[in-house]
C-alpha cells in the first residue's frame, strides 16, 4: 500500500492560465515550474502536476481526438480549512463555481468548479 499523499497529472492546453487558476484555487504557488510543467506540492507528499498539452502525442487529451472531455469521470478533491471562506475568495477572484458550498450527508461541506480545461474539482472541508 502507498504511503504519503496522492499525486494527479493533468494535461492542460494553456499551462500559464492553468497554473494561475490553481494558484488561486489552492492558495499556493507552484513548487516548480518551467515551459512544460507546473508542480504544486502539498503537505503529506501529494502533488498536482500540470503538463503542457502536446497535440502531436498520443497522450494528448485534446477534445478533438475522439471527442472525449478531459478528465471525464474523474473528480479531484482538495481539502481546505473553510470552504465557505474559499468560496468567497474564488468569487472575488472571478473564478466561476458550478455548485456553491453545500453540506453533504457524509459529513463534508463541498463546492464544485471546473478548471480552464474542464477538469471537475471539489474543494471541501471535512468534519
């Protein structure tokens, strides 16, 4: 069994725009970035790795290749101390939220949003 945090790797069309989006949503800056990749590192060892999309490669997640939406069926969850406060921060930063904070029956308060490439995100406070 793995120990530490979980990492996610996402292909993105515009690395600069995606890194800026995640910096606002996650309230942190990348721990590493260059022209190809931006890496956000988290306590516990997890990372969010954004990689500039290359439409010439098989790995490209461009919607024109088969018409499949990016991240279809995948929802990334990010914990935060206060989802309601984060919601206000995102709205003030002009980040659209698809579902405002709601208390779930399983003890989490969650809000949903989409990143610039259409990846579905949940920002949540755990009880």
